[in-house]
């Protein structure tokens, strides 16, 4: 759902304005750094530019661990305007949330093509 939400936002705005995506995460958390890199690769493949700084982005994706109310390995995705927040119940859940839509979007793209 994260990637679909980000791509839906990018599709609703002009391509000249909607290609800059910033992924905010805690670089000291190895899993967050991994999820950010992988999600950045996915977005680049979709034509977006993964910004390395927090300036002049069209869409902000925040990836974090928030164990309050989420079980281990669980995640939640909260789109709010130009911001999308992914919370994991633990570090593994955060990675699952950040990468979940990649699996779904690939499946949808494959079904649509046939």
C-alpha cells in the first residue's frame, strides 16, 4: 500500500513536480537503512528520484519503529497528504511495511499485463 500510495500521489501531480521522494529514517538502525535503500531502488525503477536530503521533495515517506499498539513483525501505513508514515511494531515489521507494496504492485502489474 505504501508504494501504491506514493505512486498514486506521483500520478495525480505533474511529472515535473512529483518525481522527488524523500525517505526519512534512522540511519543508525540497520533495518531502517536497508528498508530505505530497497524502497529507494523500487521508486527509482518507477521513475521517481529518491532524494538524499530533506529539501524540495514532493512526497515524504517516513519509516520508523513504534511498538505501541503493534505486535512484533506487524506494521501500519498511514498516508497523510504528501506524507506517508510506515510504523513497524519492531525493526522487522518496519522492513515488512516498507517493502510490502513492492510485492503487491508487482503482482498487480503482472495480472494487468495479461
